C-alpha cells in the first residue's frame, strides 16, 4: 500500500510562541527527519497566540506541505495548553512533542519512536548535555528534577524536556491543567504507563528568547505539591487530612488533659501565667485537628462529585480479555 493511503501513524506536535525566525529551518529539519521514516505522518503546529508574525510563517509552511496542520489560539494560553491542543487534534497512534526553538533536534524522532516500539508507552528525552545557562537554568533544573524524581517515584532525569514520544492511549488518559506539561511522565506513571528515557541532542537557542525565567521554580514547586497529592490521595483525602487531624487533635487533648490533672494534683506548683502557653498550644492543636478532619470530609465529598459528575472511573484499564461476545 502506498504510504499516503495508510492512516496517520505518527503525529509531531510543536507548540509555537513567537518563534518566527526558527520556524522555516525547524520545518525543514522535521520534514527531513520524517521523510527518512516509513510511517505516514503529520505535523501539528500550535500557534499559542504569537505576535511576531509566526502566524504568517506557519501559513506559508502549511501552504507548501499538505501534511501540516496549524492550530491557532485566540491568545497566549501557555505551553501546556498548546501541547494539550496538539494531543486533541493529532490523529496518529504515536505522538511526538518538540520545541519550536530548534533546541530539540528533529533527527532524534526516529530513535524515540524506535524505543517506544520496544514496548513502552512513553519515551522521554533527556538533555544530557543541556545547552542553557548554568546558574539560572541548569542548576535549578537539576534540583527540580531530583525533587520531582523523589516525590513522584518516576526514575527519569529530565522532566522538562519537551522532546518526548507517547502512545496515544497514554495522553488520552491524562488531563492537563495549569503548567502541568512538565509532569506528564508523572501523570502517565500514575495511569500505569511504561516509561523510559533516552539521551537526546540539545542545542543552544540561536534566535528569539526563552519564555521562562527563574520564577518558574515556584510554579514548579506548587505544581509538584498538587501532583503529589493527586497521585497519592485524590481518591481518599480523609486518609491524609484525617490522619493529620487525629494526630494533632490527640496531642492537643493530651496537653489539655495533663494541664487539668496538674491543676488538681499540684495546684501550687504553677501559676496561670506559667500554664498559659501550654494551654494555648493544647487548644490550638485541638482546633487544628478538627479543621483537618473537616477538610478531609469535604475532600471526600469533592472526589465523589469529581468522579461521578463526569463518569470518571477510579481505575485505568489497559485491556480487557474476554472470550464470549455478550457480557
Ligand atoms: N511556548 C508556548 N507557549 C508559551 C511559552 C512557550 O507555546 O506560552 C513554546 C515555545 O515557543 C517553545 C516551547 O514552548 O517552542 C518551549 O519554550 P522555551 O524554549 O521558551 O522554553 P525553554 O526551552 O527555555 O525551557
Ligand atoms: Mg527552548
């Protein structure tokens, strides 16, 4: 069968925000990389509200190459939204995401897809020789990756690398919010994906500026807390909050009980002023305990609303094997 009659197998997704100077060369390289492969492929550029004329460049590229799709946002929604749109519009069974700034090398697509075909659901690029500033980029990223690795239990080195290959089912099971694109491997791990990584080429940015600064560190930290919570406890919040509540409440109760007993046993030993700090601490701990338990109960209500309002099961199925046709 001719390559053009097959259904699309491979979709390359590129988020674009003010990258007009990089796009023509990027597309040349993507084209060259895809032409070497035997898959029927498409390229999706998601224009995330660019204001530098990237839209016109993308129009020209789409004009000259029928395998190109351009998705244009009404305004800048961020890289996570751009990737998410790419996932929604892609038709391939295998999806590859890639930065538009030429820092990722399209020539690596082939190796990523080969690795995926060895039986993985997600292959993450690892910028082993990252070409970015040392203090502002590499050090924070190294620390963040270590922390994410520890907290999520996903043993890969470079969560932030956009160059990744996914099997379609994996992204279909993941909803992305905020800036969670950096946590896709963690979310994928959570739905049971088989994940691995592969060192990839990384090049310095030669045109345009990075869209992120050091401020992303805080955002990554907050996102990490969300992810950790979602991964561990989202279907049983009372188990987390309730436990903290029980511990603090019990401690507060012990302190108050000890103070009350002391009042009868040795009333002359302490004045009220000496006991006051302990009393306050005891009351505070009891109140905090009650708060935590209530929060856990509210959380329980919310998880039920979350799952039942969208018919979202609390599990993810890889496949069902059943001999008979009727259930
Ligand atoms: N990007 C985007 N929307 C944004 C910010 C970035 O689509 O709001 C794209 C950007 O065009 C690039 C990729 O996301 O293709 C990564 O951005 P950047 O190179 O600035 O990040 P860095 O490599 O510095 O981490
Ligand atoms: Mg970049």
